[in-house]
C-alpha cells in the first residue's frame, strides 16, 4: 500500500471536532418540553419541523441565533392539535437513519486503531528487517566484500587455526577444483576457545580473505517469546545466504541457540528454543539435497566457549563436523599480537619480547586492552610516544586495578601488608617455584587490594608435576605464613590466596589423581575454557570425605613449609619489609638485591 503522510490520521479527529462544534452551535437554544408548550400557548412559535421525537423550529421574535430552537417531545397525542390551534406552521420529516457524520463518528475508533497500527509498522520498518511485522526475519548483519577489510594479517597468535581455515578460503575461491575430485567442504566449522581469543575476528578475516559477503548473527537473536519465530529466522537466514552465495554465515555464541536438549526442557520438550535448534539442524543437513543452484558455496562458521553444552546432533559429521581450537596464545603468539596491536602506536624503547614474557595467560583481547591502557596513560601525561613505563603501569592496572595513593592506610595495617607481600615474594623465590618475582607493591588498588606481588613463570608450562604444584601452594600461602610468624595470627587479607590454593589442591586430588590418599582417579571434570568451573562429584561419602581431608592436608602442609622457610629467612624478610615500607614499590635491581 502507498505510504500515507504522517498527519493523515489527524483528519478524522478534526472532522469529529468540527461535527461536535456544529452540533453544539445548532443546539445552542435547547428548550425543555414544558418550555416549548408554554411558548406555543403564548403564540411565540412561528414554525416547527417534526423529525421523530425531535422538534426544531423558529420563534416569532429575537435575533436570528435566538430564534432557532430545538426540543425533544414525548409521545403526546395533544402536541400536533395544539400547534394547529395556535396557527404554527408544521412540517413533518421522516426520521433520519444517520448522516455521514454519524457514520464517521461510529467508524472513528476503527480508523484510529488502523492509523495507530500503520504508524507503528511504518516507524519500525514495516515488514522489512527489524520492523514490527518482521518477527520471522533474521537479524543478521550483512557485510559485503567492501565492508570486510580484516585479513589474516590482522589476526596473530593463532597460526594453527588460520592454517585450518585456509582450506575454506581455497574452496570459496576455487570450488570446482574440489568438486572435480568429489571432495566436500565441511558444512559447518566450529571455532572453540576461551573468551577474547579472537574467534569473531578470525571469522571476519576468513570473509575478508575470500572477498565474499559475510553474514553475522548472534545465537541469542534467534529465540523470542513468540513460538515459531526462531525457526522462521533460521529459515530466513539460510535463504539470505543462498541468495548471497558464495558467502560466509557466522553464528556467534552458538551455545545460546544449540544448548543440548534434555529432560530439563519444558513439558513435552517442544519449547521455542528446541524448535529453533531443530530448524537449524534441518538447514544444516536437510531432508532435500542442497544442490549447487539452491545453496551454492555457503560456509557456516560458529563460535562458542561452551562446547560441552552443545547438543550432540550439532557436532555430528555433516553438520559442525570440524572444530577449530582458538586457544590463548603462547609467548611467541603474544609477541605477534603485540606487534599487530601497536602498528599505529608510536613506541619509544618498548621491549615487546619482555611484555610478551610478562603476560602469560593473556588472550588477544587482553593484550589489545593492555596496549590501549598504555596509550591512554601516555596521552594523560602529555607525551607523544608510549614508553615501557606506560606498559608496566598499564599491566598493573589491568591485573590489580587503579592506584589509590591518596587512600589513607593505618600504619600498623600498612606494615602487616608489607610483611604479607614480602612473604609471598620470598616463598615464591625460595620455595621451589620456577616463577620470577617482578614487582612487590603496597600501594592500595581500586579493586580492594592493599598490595600485590607480581610473579611470572620463567617458562610457560602445559604440564605440572606434583612437586611443582606444591611449590605453587607454598608461594600462595607465603603471605599468611608471614603474618602468623610476625604478628601471631592471620588476617582477612589472605582470603584470595587461600581460595586459589584450595582450587589447586582440589584439582590435584579430584582431577589429576596426584594424591596417595584418594588414588590415581579423576572424579571431577572442569570446563577448561571458562577457567576451571567444576561439575558435581559423583562419588560416595567415603571417597568424598577422604578427598576433603586430603585437600586440607595439602594446604596445611604448604602453610607449614612456608612458615619454616620464613623462619630461616627472617633477616631477609625484615630487611625487605623495611625497604618496601620506604619505597612502596620494589622492582628491578632493588627487588633482586633482596631475593638473590
């Protein structure tokens, strides 16, 4: 239908207002029936018009406006003879079945509702994408070849993942080479990895390298409160992809859509999320073969950091049959990521190798944030280059929070914090751990920490022995051991240390089988990509009690070892505390003198 002006719906309202005004004007001299009879008997009425129960007429005197009158008469058989008796001209008219204004008055509510609905539909885009009538339309963002400028040169630290995806590029560029050999590209490629490792960026780079349209959508955008909408959006998404083929469809956060089906769903298992997932499975596999003319070269990429919750039907061969792990980068990968992130950042004497070594466990997004924080610090201080000091301060801010030097700390509390942090440093350096202590600080931080000890491993390890894990426990409880040694009791400042130590001890006993009391069994599973979220234990009370006792024993033994170490190194501890109280931060040569 043609688009109507925005003001068109005001017209019926104006007509009604005019009608009411005219009616009010025409009935401005209403007479009660007894008043009308009195005027007739007084010979003041000149003429009347009878229309049903309505009497309209004119009086013999007065101005034009005052002469006209209107009245309503009951069923009175004496009324007409009375008019004839007093010589009043009488004209009778059939009762009106309603004027056009009366009909308009009745239709006005319908017109207003129609106008309101039309305005809502037009304002929201009608039936187009995102409109009020577009519940079944996919909300994917379509980027053409010109819009996607990201290439593999912009993605660093995931060389193995890039190598696996080069096959997709080659297929999109030269599909006939593969079809001639009977080869089939995987329908779906699932990018699996922790948050911030560059899964979305990698998918955009594939589209940028292939020079094909890129359709991006989140898994949560399929499911709505209306039944059937999600399935319709899945169908629409694949129709868009077929029209744009060759193309790449990227579904981010696939776990929001493809969560495993099970008895925990709604009654009957027929909820909206399950219908949407079923439709996705049909589109990936299909009851009808998808020929070249119908679908063409369309590759489905998806990303998730929760692969363990995905429905098994999604991961079988013929659907998402290839999984590409996008893990946190190693030291060399972090070095490459820092090179990419600092392309447009003016650097001055910045050692990227040292920064890569000092940032173990950082993902690509973390490193990008680190570079940005360093540039912001340089800008705040009015410099036109970014230095190593900016990167060091940015790392402290990312890991420990913003400095709060203006915060007042009680002298006794400050001294306790100094012993706590120095206890960590000495236990980490001399307790058998291969970590190097880079910095010790007692400057309060915005996250609530009154101090921190930064220690980085000399070598990045993927495997740890029981001896190495026990050394980590000693380093973690070194702060509490120093407090008990010097002040006779511990404080609440060791809460986070105990939490981390308990997690390590628990993993040793329940997951890695590194305990003689429980044995070489694994009775707990963890989601590696989410930082070790544990599942419930499926063991009997005997094993559970033994495991709890062993976890406690490991932490207590570590605390005893740390305390014994600090007793032997008490002169070193006291000297280091005095230096820290004076300087507030120890690093570099000043720190090495106390830990050599």
